[in-house]
C-alpha cells in the first residue's frame, strides 16, 4: 500500500512537468492513475500485466527468465555482490524476478545473501 500512496503523491507533478507523449509502466498500475492518464489522452503501455482493457497496450514478460539472465549477465562481467531491488513483496512479477535472480546465483555457485 505504501508504494501506491507514494506513486499517487508523485503522479501530478510528473504529468504536469514531464510527461507529454505517453507513459510506460512496468508492473502494476493503480486503476485511478490509469483512468487519469487515459482521460488526458496519453497513450499507456503496461509491461507485465494483461487484461487492462482494449484501450491499454500491454506486453507480457517472462520475469523468471529475465531475472535469471540479467543476473547471469552481471556475473559474466565479473560482478559478485549483486543486489536485488524489487517492488512490493506481494507483486507476482517481482517474486518471479527474485526467483530468477536467486536461481542464477545458485547455479553459479555464489551464495545468496538474505540481507545486506
């Protein structure tokens, strides 16, 4: 809930000063914010979610593979202390990203640290 409230607090300023041509949102979008965007005629593309209505474009993702491949890429560059910064813990997309991240670390024989 905190994330949604913070997003709502930032939203008017972003629209007023920065967004003119469209909005790209990764993950969940608050229905009230989506309604405001649509009422202003801004095109919206949401990545990772579906069934938002026929007037909202969306693209599905494989978050498990994405988390894995991103972590694998960083490991391949020699990075070892790779943190995961996700959104709300109840977000299914973030759960899959975290699962992919952890899986890549385990497959590379590096130990996953629970807390940094």
